[in-house]
C-alpha cells in the first residue's frame, strides 16, 4: 500500500509536497464521525430492513473479524491468510463454553476473545520473525492446523458435523434471542461499535504509533531502540482477541460453529473485504464487509451462478480506480465537499 | 576513567573486499570528534559496525566499559549509543510531531501502553515542543514527512537522535543536503548538547568540521590513517595526499 508520497521519499521535497496525503491516524479513521456513523446506519438498517436482519447480523459479526485483519495488516503491515484461525478458535471456544458450562453471551464473548488472543500470541511468537511470502505460508499453515485439530476433536467440536445446540441466555438476563433475530442484530451491532471504539483507542495509543512505525520501517524502529518483533506479536495477539470475539459473536448469533469458520477461504474472503473497503482506517473494514456481503446477497438471489464473477469485476475496478478502497473514495468525496484548501495534514491541530 | 566508546581492532570484509581493517579508536565523555575520509573510505560502514547494524568480521566494541559487540542494534540504543542516518530514514506517512512522540515514548519504554492517548501522555507534549523548537520544525509539526523538504527531513533526523538522550551520539553527515543557512542550526543544536556527551560526526564540509571538532580521525580505504587535533591534521602531509588530494581531484 505504497502512497505516492512514500515512493518519492528522498530527493527534492517539492514534488512530495503536492502529493502529501492525510498522514494522521486520526484522519484516516474519519476522526470522531466514522464510528457514530456506523452506529447510526446500523440502527437505520434495523428499521428499514426488518426482513434482512439475519444478513445484517452476519455483516456486523464479519465486520468485527475484518476489523481484526485491518489491525494486523493495515496498522502492522503483517500479510496474513490465516486470520480465520483466531476466528474459528474463538467461535469454538465460545460454543464449547456455552454447551458445557455457561451460556451467557458475555461469557461466550470473553471466552472467544481469550482463546483467539492466546492462539494468536503463541503462533505469532513462532512465525512473526518471517516476512512476506514465507509469513503468508506460515499463517495459512496455522489456519490448516487449527482446522485439523477442530476436525479431530469430535467430542468437543462435533467434527465435520459442526458444533450445534448453542443456546445463549438472554442478554443481561433481559433480552431474549428472539426468532426474528432482533436481539441478535442489536447485540452484534453493539459489539461491533464497541470493538471499533476500542480499536480506535489502540491505534491512537503509543503502541499504535509504534506499530505504524514497524510496518513502515522495522530497521528504523530498532535504531530508536525498539524491537519490531515484539510489537508485531502483541499486535497480532490483540487482533486475535478481536477475531476470537468475532467468532464468538457468530456463535452467539447463529447458534452453530462449523469447520469452515477456521478455513482458508474465510481468511481470504476477509482479505478481499478489507481491500475492498480500504486498509488502515478501521471503518474501511465495515464498509468493505457490508459492500461484499450486500452485493453477494443481492446477486446470489438473482444470479446464483455468476455472482462471484461480479464480485471479481467489482474488486478489479476498485483496485484500479480506487487503490485505497471504497473508504478512500469516501474520503476524496469528503475532501471535495470541504473545499480545495485541505489535504496537506497541516490544518489539524 | 573508562572511555565511553572504545573500539578495538574492528574489521569487516564483504566477500573479498576489506571495507574496514583493524580500526581502533575511543571516545571519552565530552569529546567532539570528526571522522573524515574520501568517499568510499568506509565511514558509514564503521558506523554500521559500531551501532550493530552489521556484524563485524573481527574486533570488539565497548560502551561505557561494557562489551556490546554481540548486542543487537536496539540493545545498544537502549544503552545510549545513538546514530543518525546519512540518508534521512524516516517514516514517510507520519508527521514530524509523531516521529518525535514515538522516539520519546520509545526511549521511556512507554510504547506498550495500548489504551493511553498519545496526546495525553504526561510531559510528552512539552518535551516534543522543545525538540521541535530546537530544530526550527514547529511550523511543519503536523506535516507528513513524505511531503517535507529534504533539508527539513535532515533536521528531523537530528532531532530524533537528540530525543533519545544519547550518551554517545554518532552523526553520519548531518549537514548533507541541508542548505547552508540551516546547517548552522545543526551546529547550534550540537553546541547545546550536554557537555558530558561524546559526539562523533562524519562530515565532508571542512568548515563544519573545523567549527565542531576538537579532534579529527582520518579514515582511508578502510584504515585509520591518523588522528589528532584539527591543526595537526591539516598539517599532516598524508592527509593532504589521501584526503584533500582526492577531493581536489574530484573537482
Ligand atoms: N553491503 C555491502 N556489500 C559490499 N560492499 C559494500 C557494502 N557496504 C559498503 N560497501 C563498500 O564499502 C566501501 C565503503 O563504503 P561506505 O559507505 O562505508 O563509505 P563512506 O566512507 O561512508 O563513503 P561516503 O563518503 O560516500 O558516505 C565502498 O566501496 C562500498 O561500495
Ligand atoms: Mg557514508
């Protein structure tokens, strides 16, 4: 994700000056407006699309998962095709806890987040010395291993039949998961919004700043005394918590967990959704997920055989004409509306 | 008194090419030393060896009496051995201010705070403001480094090194690419450094060297040719031949 400003790094600063782009994390996540917007649109959808709550719920839970990928890729520069390992682990952990011990939805979320974080920390410590293609292979391998373990541990996970019979208790003991999916959706939306708030807090923290440094130039981080790998491992662990919670959220709202929740296609799909929406912005993950799954839903109903082709064309179009994803288009539009005098990063205190 | 930095018999070869051979030198607290030599003499390589960016083929490096030869670059930084890069090496999408915040936070080991707000870390804003001011970077504090003039990037590179509160500071051609009017700023900043700090500066601009250095070390073809006070170096015929001579040829 090289920006123009990055490419003409050295040499005369004048050429660079004209291409300066929004440099601050605060700007890239749309400042204070992005998250309330997600909440508002989410609530509006609840009233406007009462028949599609199942889809909307899946979008919200998936967006949390894609958000975890954005933390890893967009803020840490870690290329991964194995993020579903954490999602699947979290989903199974939540499901197993619910079936065997406690079906409170918050306990399930906590179990999923804990499991996702732990698996990410341990595997991250083992594989994150690698970079590029090697790392990509290793992340895929981790995903395969998790899936295989889930497959073998039939007694706990139900193996290839999946883990069913998850019946979460009412939220806060008050709101039962109704057959129309209203509680499911509002619960998922609330978790997503809280997830976005926490993620924004993290990317604006000293830790988030250091991670951005690592993703740009690990050697320069060493030159100021930091250890690039430890930042990456912790970031990977934090993102693992998000992914695990997303898995748990899916378990809570759908009542089942299957082997595909840890599978390679799910990791790859998350990557597609993130690139579609735009990396390194947090809310890009939500836009990308909604766009991808929304288009999928509409096309799969009207043209079940060719929808993947349409998605492909759409993706090619985005990559060619909006390299920063849909979110960058939104930002450009916002820039046009605000007038021509901005976009140098100097107008913000 | 032990030397702050002590290098003994440092050698490096890349394949068959001997880039550093048997270099020994030391820096004491308060030293202002210039390392000069023609292009390709191995000055940057020497800095890379001392700071741990590349491993030496032979030799030892001691920092404040402690053998750091096998320590990583980051560990040496944490012990106070700081360098600036000959070619500005910065995070292109970060603002000037973010660079200094990151450096100060890293120095104080406060970078693993996941839920703190950078804008609210105690003392950070003031210290960063001071650093910005010392290098005249306040007006561009919120500009992304990718769209900064090169001279200003160099100033930031120095500010970043200063932010680390070094014990030993190595500046690799700090004024290269900086307009003459601005290079004074760099010297001023170096003048204001704590007196007990040891500074080694690599520089081609002899004006700067004479203004800054009390001692000069000359490197040629990877070897230590001679060292001494500025006066002695200027008078040394070998230096004229190897260094000043080759510079004159280049023009
Ligand atoms: N990684 C490397 N592999 C092979 N040769 C190298 C490597 N790094 C440097 N060299 C060679 O070592 C010699 C010394 O290079 P170095 O950059 O240390 O010189 P310098 O004194 O800093 O020069 P300048 O004044 O131009 O900055 C050069 O001939 C260079 O080509
Ligand atoms: Mg050099």
